[in-house]
C-alpha cells in the first residue's frame, strides 16, 4: 500500500530538500505472450534512481520482504522495525478502531509468550517500555518498534522471536480483550479534544465523502466498547500476512547473521495473499467556492485558502525528482517571503505558509494558511494573499534562488562528509520510506552529484514555471476559518477579504544583492593562561586571560560534526519576587537580530552555513547549544559573540512575543494538563512570584529597554563557559574561541552563586487541591507531588530515581493493565542541582472523571504497598536494567559528551558523579527502595492535585 498518510488538515509546504513524496511504482507492461512479467519486489527495480547498495534487500518464499543495513552509529546498538502494510483504512464499518486495538493486543500474549510477560521480558533485557518498545497505528500501516541497546546475538534472537510471535502467533483471548478495553478507551479519551474536533471538521469540509475521514485510527466508541476477540482475530488473519509485511533491521550486526536469523524465524510463516489496497477517497477535486467557519474556545485564529486538484502518479525517477526539486525550491522561496513578513514591524500575521501536496492517492491540494492574532484575520489574509499573488505573477530573484541553493548545497555536502557516521534511525527511516512511499534510498554522494547536475537549471524563470505548473490556481477557493469568535461579516467577509487581497497592486520583486556579515573582528585574540587535561575522559580544559573557559573533546562518534554549548552567568536566578519576569525576554533576543543586521538579514547572510543563532534561559545561566561543522566553527563563534556584544534589541521582536500572549492565556484551562501547569508552580512554592504564573499584563509590560537594564552587565562581563565536542582540530577550535570570546574584555572569573535567589520552599499545606479545566467533560487528571531533597547526595538521588522507575512500572501494571483506567501513567524524581534542599517526587495519571476516586484509591494502595515491605528483586532489576544500558551507550553520540563537557570546569563534581553512578545504582537493594518510600512517600505529605472539568464542579 502506498498511501501517504497526510492529514488533510495539514498544509504541505515543501522544504527545499524534499524531492518527492507518495511515489507510486509502475506495473511492468504486459508482454504480447500469454504470460506477464512478474511484478517488481522493490520500487528501485522499475526506477533509474540508483539504490544505495549498502542495504541488503530480500524476500522469503512466503512473500515477506526484509531490509538489512549494517551500521555502527551508535556502536553496539540496533533498531528493529516491522511494518504491516494495513492500517485503519483496511477496516470495515464494524471494525473502526480495531487495527489499533490489535496493536495493543500484540503486547498481551502469544503462543510462545504468556500474557503480561512480553514487556517484562524486554525490560529484563534493558529495553524500557515506551522509549525502546513501542508501536504505532496509522491510516495505512501498523509499525512495531524495538530499539536494541546491545548487539549480542541472543538479544537479536529475542527481538526477532517477539516480532515473529506478533506476526501470526497472537492468542487474542477474550479475557485479554476485556482487560485491554479500558486502556484503549483511556487512550481515546486522552486524545479527544479541540485539536481532534478541528481535524475532523476540516476533513468533512475538504472531503466530505472520503473514507479516510471515517477511519481515524483511534476508532469509534461503539466499536471499541463492543469489540470481541473474534472480530480482532479476523482482522489479524486478514491483514498480518507475509506478503503484507516488511521487516527492517539496522544496526551493529553482520548482515549474514541477521539474514540467517530472519530466515530461521520467519520462513515457517504460512504464505497468503496481501489484502487489496483500500480506498482513502473519494475526494471531489472540483469542489470549490465553499466556506467553513469552525469555532472553539481553545483555537487560535487561522484562515486556510485551498484548491484541490487531481492526484498525479509520479514514480520515483530521476526526472520526477528533478521536477519535484524545482517546485520545492520555488515553494521555499515563497515561504521565505512570508517568514520575512512575520519578522517585520507591525507584522500582519503570526505565521503563514504556502505549498502543495498529496492527500493519499486521491487528490492534490494547494493551500495558503495564515495564523493571526484574534481579530486580525483580515489583515493577515490581505498581506499573505498579496505576497503569494506577487510571487506567482512575477516570480523570483536570483538572490532568492542563490539563498535556497546555498542552504541545499551545504546540507548535501555536510551529508557526504558525515556519511560514515549516519545514525541507525536515518537508515531505518529511509528503509521504511521505500516500504511505504516507494522512495528509493540513495547515497549522500549521489544526492550531491545530482544536485550539482541540476543546479545550473535552477534559474528564477525555471523555478517560477515549476511552481505555477504545480500549484492549483486559487480561483474561487475553499476557505476555512478556525478560531474562538466568528469573523465579523461571516463567510461573505472571508471571501471578500480574499478577493480584495488578490486585487491589491503588485510589482516585480527587487534583487537587493548580497549582504556581508559585519562581525569578524573582536580585537586581538585571547591568550591561553591555563591548559590541562582531565585524565579520565580526556577533556581538555582551557582558560583564557580574560576568564573565558573552554572545554574540548575530540571524538569521532560523528564525522564532520561539532556540538557546542555556551553558558553566560545569569539566568532565572536573576529574577526576584518583586520582579519575577526580569529575564523573560532574553529568549526573544534572537528575533531582534544584531545591531548591524536584522534577524531576517541574518537568515540571508548565513544561508549555506551550519550556524545557530539564539539564547535561552537556564536557571543559573543564559545558554545556547547546537551542532555545527569544522568549516563553520569560527563563524558560529563569531555569531554567538556578536549576540552578546551587540544584540539588536529591535522592537519587532517584542511585537512577535506579544502576539502570542493572548492566545496563551485564552488556552490556560483548555485541557487538564494546561490547567495543572498554570496553577502548580504557585501552589507548590506558596505563591512565590518567581514560580507562579503572572498576570498577562505583566508580560505585555515587558520590553527590551527593561531587559537591557537587567542583563547588560551580564552580557558585558558575566562569566562564560564553552564546550566543544566532536570531529574537531583542537588548535583550530582554540583559535576560533580565542578570536571571539577570548578577545572580549575581562569577564568575571566564576558564575555568581546568588545564594539568596536559590532559597525556595515547598508549601506546608498538603492534601488535595481541586483544579478545573474547560476541556473534554470526561477528562480528569491526578497529579501527586511530594517534597524530597537536592542532588548533593548522589546515592540518595539515584535511589529516588530508581524508585520513580519502579513506580512507573507498578503504575503501568496496576492502573493500565489490571484496572484499565489509564493509558500512560508516569512517575518522576527531580532532585535539584540549583536549589539546595529542594526536590520533588511526582506521580501523574489521566483518568476518566467517573474513575477519579477508584484511581486515587489505587494510587494510595500503591504507596501503601511500597511503604509496607520491600518489593521483590525482579521488579527492581526490570527498572534498573534500562538504566545500565543507557549508561553504557551514553558516550556513543555527541549529546552525552556535550553534557559532561558543558560545565566540567565550573562543576567538576559532575564528572565524579558520572563515574560513581553505576556502582551506586548496582548496589541499591530492595530494602533501600523500601526506605526511600518510608522516608519520602508519606501519605499525608503530598499535594494531591485533582483536575476535573469545570462543569462537573459546578454541578455539585
């Protein structure tokens, strides 16, 4: 099945790197003789696109296909994916939701694995449920996923055994179906809400007769409540067939070992024909001139202007890739223009996009989508319509084309340089794209060569012609409004606004020529005054004469990639009870650009460079982190140094920030989770303004002058710590930092302790707090929070962490599997590194409103059991084993190295913790966990949040 599972409500704005989507293979032409050539097994057999020969493609005699790729990034790990090429579209009217139900049943017992043992078996192997063991159901497929933390053949055998059991050996007993029903209904309940209603309304508007609108994978209440084992088994037997299955295995195993194991496990699966490909439509592509207004209190304002067109069967060929590439670059230029408007003074909209794409294999859709501040929809429609009309009428400039091609060329060149350390996920994704969309996997080298072959033809005229030929003309379009309040003038006003926008005067764009980056000289390069090597991890620790600290680690886990982190003294600890939002706008500095360049100019200047720009707020520092390349490391350091020495402070950045405030406040109680997030901080911290949500007027009052007054001295003299890890030349890396941050005036030697700001309290008022939300009438949330401690005692912190892992397992077993009251209960321990003596332990679960009390009792019983006696060793090992596997793989990618290097000089004790952690975790006993529960999970010591619908409280 080749359906592209695109929700029709989503606009497909093609990225400049997208060549094509939803590609269909061509049937071989019939021979004149009585026999017909066999159908191709893989799409590349009928394509001139050269397939990446690093994959091994195979098919068993029973029809099951497989794709194998040996890869060692991260080393010693693997991914297993099994794709069943049928999903919700395959269901009959009486089966709606059963494909997803069947996915759940795969974890509920088979002929070889007793019910309830599959997840436990994987946990004992170090795979965490959810993170490493998962599955998903879409319109046209069900995919099972296992992430293997080790490459030993025994674990490979276990993984393939589990996939084989899932393929045809599920027992699907009626008792198991009954037990899982509550979980399915809980998941359906949790997913319901304004976004789901909005999607369904949009499908009904665009394609009222389409089958996919009636086949939402979560299903219907009527079917789910009455589903039987016989019904689910019938669907199972009809769709789970070898000829309907692709198995993908990517990782650090020899191909011959994997291929032999697949043949051993799956060859006895009885062959059967795959089901016929179901229809997703019909979609009336002549539908036009209709308007829809969909209102919901939780929806921000948006207008989408669309036209449908016939679907095009475009097999994955070199010619079709070229055509898709041409139009993709053209669409990207139009979206670049729209993005420029969002960054302008008095921006007409919050965001806008324009593009075309497929709705399954039934239709194409061209859409202009405009998101605006409430009440400003017309302003947005006028501006966006004019911009798109201008582009489609007059085309593009050479400078616009050059910017897009520079970005694409750099991305492809970077791909070639890092090809040898592509991740397992990259290869698995490409393999699944072949299985689902018949997209031929190719090498980075071929992609770059093909780009360079086609690039000379990427003229403004050619791109304009490609877009105008592809986009459905927006004449007499479908117009859909969504928001909280109906547009003034209703449907007629929407259509008049579009007509008015199209009638606005337009002119050909002007090519402004190239811009030069204005921050390359920060003064004489800094002098290194200290250069030592941390012996255990080989971290090179450098201090410049001006006080800037730099930590380096050369590693080849990712070729041609350098990860960096940056920390500048300050952060949230600068906020006070009197001024709790003092540093809030620091995150908007990026939108203000630099003194010499606006943010939009920077986008153009940095085209084709692997450079990040921006600053975030940590608790004790202003921070940044990203990944660059050796070629762009100096520029990356220049950009970051320019941001702290000459931030733009442009007012349009504050305007952009303010455009989101009203929407944020109008959705504070739209779901149980949002209502909890809005209230929890103030309650836990006894209304400390630094942690409590402030009135929206306080956010509107923020401006850059106030921010400059607060953080100006931090930007000028605050302590700085930088870490660089990856495929770097140490001398060049030191020189890049020396010429930028090392060249700045003297910095403070240490991060300020701000001891007074680190004093926080946990409320003395424990017990139940009832909060209300305005979301779905059957949704409730239980969230319990206990005070614990900080992370100064590593052993205590790790015991609490393991306790949280154990509680998650118990919650899953009790609330999900046994009671069927919750879909995804959770537990977490957070021992603070920043606030002495402060930490929290939380248990959280979404439940039905009528199950609040039974669920509370179940939680209370769990806490009582944890406090009554030590648990058995098996559950502790199942909680502990994934930790060890994660630890063993921690330094197999740049993220782990960067985390250790980031504050290796300012907080060297964290390195000690890294080395001490495994021994401490391994020594934790059941009695230790019991003592943690006795010490911290005091029944009357928690704040028990209960979030229920507003209507249910009013009715009492």
